C-alpha cells in the first residue's frame, strides 16, 4: 500500500504542476487554498441491537458493535492544489453474522450469538483525492480514487467533480460523478453451502455431526432446499451523477438544492441472508431452523434522492440548520428524511449543538417477514432494512475551535475538537447508539523549526 501511495502522490503532484502552469496569469498575490498540512483523527464507537436478523430470515439477534478509527491528511502541493489521503479501519463484532455458521456450537439455536469466524470482520479503506482551484478561486475541480477490502467484499472506486462560483462567490454550482466496481467473495449459510458441496445431499459434514428433526423434535428426512444455487455473478457496480446548487440569499440565510441519480447492477442481494418459505416443511438442527434459500433480489436498482438544506443565522449565538430529502427507487421504496441542528455558540471557542432526525420509508415490493414468502416467487428478502418503518435519531455534540492553534502536540497545533453522541430508535425494534470524536491538527512550521 505504501508503494501505491507514493506512486499516486507523484501522479497527483504532476497533475498539480500541469494545472498550475495552465492557470498562470498576471495575479500578483493570491491566498493559498490550504496554508499548511492538516491532519484529522476521527474515532467512533457504534452499538446496536434488535430482533429481526436478516441472517436468520427476519428474526433473531441483531447485536453488533463497531469501532472505526480514521486518519485524514490534507497536504498543500502548491498555492492551488491539495492532495488528501483518507485511511480508515472499521472493526466489528456481530452476533448476527456469526450465525452464518451457527453449527460451531454443539447446540445451535435461534437467538444465540455464534462465535464462528464470520462473527468478526475488519474493513480497511483508502481514498486519495486531488483538488485544484483556479487563480480567482471561482473554479474548483477534483478527482479521487479509492479502494477497500474486507472478509468477503472488495471495492475499487474513482470519480471527480467540478464546482463553479458566481456572483462574488454567493452562488455555487457543482456536478460530480462516481463509479464503484465491487466484487463479492460470497459466503453462504453453512447448511446450504454444505448441502450443495455434498452434491445436493445431506450426507457428510455437519449432517454427520448433527441430527435433522422436524418442528416436533422427531427425526426427519427430506430436507431439500432445491431453489438454492450459488451466485454466478459476483460483481456489484454502482454509478452516480450528482448535481447541487447553493445560494447565499442574504446575510442571514443560505440554501442549497441537490439531486443524485444512482444506478446499481450485479449481485445486489446479500449471499448469507436466509429465507424461509411458508409452503415448505420445517427442518431443524437442535433449535436452529435450516434455510430454504437465500435472499434473491433483482440485478439492477435505480435510486433518486432529491433534497434541500436551509441555514438561517438568528444571531451571533444561534444558527438554525435544516435538511430535507425525498428518496425513491424502482424496488418500491419511497422515503422522507427531515433533520434539524441548532448550534449554540457559548463563546469564541465553544459551540454546542442539539440535533434531531426523523426518517420514514415504505416497504420494498420484494420484502416479506419471516416465513411469509412463497417458493414460487422470483425475488424475496426478509431484511428489515427494506421493510416499512420510521425512525428517530436524536443527540448532541460540542465543538472547540481555536483558529490560532495555541494548543500543540509536538509540531501539530489543535485547530478544533468535536465530540457527539446520537441515539437511534426504529419502529421495528432496532435501536443503536454512536459516540464519535474528531480532532483537527494543523502542521505548525514555526513550531517545527523551533523543535
């Protein structure tokens, strides 16, 4: 990864030198886009619970914890160009995903947290972004490349954007595009995987170690998940085109409008999420019901979010920040999101901000609860993320800001510190908490020279 970073840094640096040459004019002085290298350290802790695990067909524990440390380094290449490197790691532990293979336990049963290999995972992601500003600072364009990897999924992304400012920088137009070329390394529910590996048979493997029973606990034969098959297409490609318009109305008010057009294609279902059919017999190992199939969803999805933001300056101590978004897609989901944040400035350095977010959506036409789908259907899911629900999220945070960076850690001056907490409640029983912490440092060249 180090070699890749060095090569990309050199490439973007060459782009910056070329862009600066193309933009050179008779400007006698211009302010640098970024005066010094900035370093952001971010950390979040997330915890959730619920009773509708998609891994277990729409019921079962949804317990999950996730820890995400991230570092972002923004480096000025010259007066006009900035290179940003964003490296993050997300490490999670999930009782739900552990039940992809619940048979590590001698007595597998529903609601039980499994300690199998799939119960933990780690996502590592790197994003490199190059941005260039014109001499008059009215034109900005950027390009980025990204990559991420985890246990069963790899992603490669690239894209760019163009921003134009008018009317003494009071009007801003932006267009951007992104593409993500992803690939699954599918893992399947253990009982289905082994049934297929055994030649569509319950002879060998876990079927030798455990006894299959019916709902009454009697010995049973005939388990035959005939609809199950391995995915032949393992790619997932996502493309988006985004437009935004921002306008400063007056000294107190600013609004923005945005529109995104997104298209996905490929393997859009999750290979390890079970389905139980209402018209099929029930088979168990201990108390754990064996799957009839896995989630099946169309190979394409079109999404269209449209939204607006409105910020209003009440006085020197209070600003109202509001947000609304409408969403629709061709899977039958429509959604509305409303958000309000009220930053209250306590003094020159400290700001507190309570916040509230409300979300509601309709169900996908492919969703049905546990043991409701029929085997005659083509597409089916019991993932409650695609169900009808509404949710509330509320919390608060505080920010410390010091534009003069009087506090230092070695040669790094502390520019701001941000801490926030949010609680999330969903009408289907899912609830979560997240705590996040962020510190922005600025490289202090004078301090560095003194040391």
